[in-house]
């Protein structure tokens, strides 16, 4: 657990084969020309050796290329569940809380309660 300003979300069976992925992501978050309210950057999954008919829908064509707007009724961005770097402030209710430093052991009841709340 960390209180870093950027959080990476990965499925347990996913990884990035490019060690510079975090640097590429920070370019988006730190670019002064990008909206400071940018909440997340996602690198989509890509699978290799898919059969020609894509029997199992592994290419996610509909979700990643055709219909990228979310289904929240407001046209929000779709998150595919893995490969996302999130700005912590976008996930918490009170942005001032993001600057708290926790010097308690990870077993602390307060810290565990906070993690469950998040």
C-alpha cells in the first residue's frame, strides 16, 4: 500500500513488456497542456497469435476501437480493468487527504479501515 499520487492497476496475470511504460504515462500527467483533471491513462491489452476468427473476442475491437465512450449515460471514459494509471486525487472524496503521510504499520486498524473505504 502506498500514498503515491499515481496508482497502477493491473490484473494478476498482466504485465507490461516495456519498462518505460510508467515514464510514458507520467508524460500525460505532467504535461502542462493536458487538463489537470485528467483522471487516468490506460494502455490497452494486446494479445498475439489470435485465431483468424477471434473466437474468444480477445481483440476487444468493439470496446477499444469502436465504442470508447463509457456506458454511464454521460459519455464517461471506459476503463477496461487493467493497465491503468490513476491519479489518486480522482479517486478520493477530499483531495486534501491525498497528502497525508501514514506512518503506521500496514496492520493498523485505522489504515485497514481507510483501505476498505477506498
